[in-house]
C-alpha cells in the first residue's frame, strides 16, 4: 500500500514540475512575441520610407538610425528565440532521460532514439561563417571533455555501441553506460575510443559543408539497433529534416555493401579504425 502511494506521489510531483515548466515556457514565448512585434513595427517604418523599393537620399539622416534600430531589434528577437529553443530542448532532454530510466521494451527504446534524432536542434548562427564542432559531421577535438548525459559511440568489446556518459575518471577515461543495458553498468573507456554524437543538425541550405558528402566513409547507427557500423554515404540531406542514406559494409552482398538505408544526422559520425582484440566479439544484430 505504501509503495503505491509513494509512486502516485512521485507521478503527481513530476506532473506539477511539467506544468510549472510549461507555464514558464508560455511566459517566455509571450515575451518573444512582444519583441517580434517591436521588430515588425521597426521594419514597417523603414518600408514606409521607400518609394518603388528605393530609399530617398534626402531621408538618409532618418534612415540610417532606423536601420540601426532594425538591426538591433532583429538581434534581440533572434537571441530571445534561441533561448526559447534552448529551454524547449532542455525539456525534451529531461523527458527522454525519464523515459530511458524506465525502459523495458526494445521498441520503446528505438522510439526514444528516433525522437531524439528528429528533435536535435538545428544550428543557426548569423555571426559565424563556419559551424563549430558538434554540428552535423564536424567532429569534436580529441581534447574535448564529455560531460554527464552526453551520448557517444563507445568502442567496447570490439563493437561501437551507443552509450551515455556517466562521469570522467583519472587517467583520461570516462565512465559510460550501454544505452541498451538495463542494469546501467558503468564501464570505463579511454577517450580515443569515444566519439561524441552531434549536438546540432546542420542546415544543408546554409551549412552544407558541415555534412558528409556522397561516398564518405562513416560510422553510422544501423537502423533498429544500438550499434554503429562502417558504411559509405550514398546521399546527404537536401533539407534540414532529411536523413542520410548509408550503405553499410556487408560481405553477404555482392558489392560488399548493403542497399542504402536512412540514418539521421545525429547517428552519422566520422569513421575511426581501431584494431580488434582476438576472440572478443559482441553480437549486435537487428532484432
């Protein structure tokens, strides 16, 4: 009886937290709309100074300050919107973490991984001409320190598996948990055997250079599994919501590669070769 009551209390507390976060999000969104209206008013005033799409030189003294105001208003609006998207991403991450902690069925795990891929934030930066590491196919530096909760491809028992970082330990190692291991056992892995998953999707229309091109050799998550395998990119995303298609290395096919399969940006990484230890292999097949 007491266990049932405790569980109900936890669920109610969780629901209250979600409601509080939702209220805060709505408040911030209203604040964003206010800033957007101000930006629109500034731009409208500028348009009224035009005649046939051209500004009159006589109004130069008025137009330049208005252009400056419009630029500042757009920057404030953009920054507010980015913070709002960041808050939404934190909520998604928290919900995914809560779902992962209670996972018992494989199909539920696959659903969560697909949701994480589709919800990966799109990289937008008007101040930089080149995306930073962790965007699309741009890898993290070898010196990059992972933090708790980061997702990585970890080379364990001669296989690249999807894992979550738990902590860092002396000696350049990180404690990671196999995403599919319900016991949540922590294994210590050296940094060179970890590859971080992207933190942002790359927009093909703006940052296509941050994506892997066709024929690039990559490490990609095989659909409906939690293991990464060597493959070749067949097609890159044409729009931000599109997946790669990857042909996986497979000796059972005449050409040595499987037919092309869709893989989300989140799960396509730079290929890294590591020598296998003899007689130590984990089966990681599709169910």
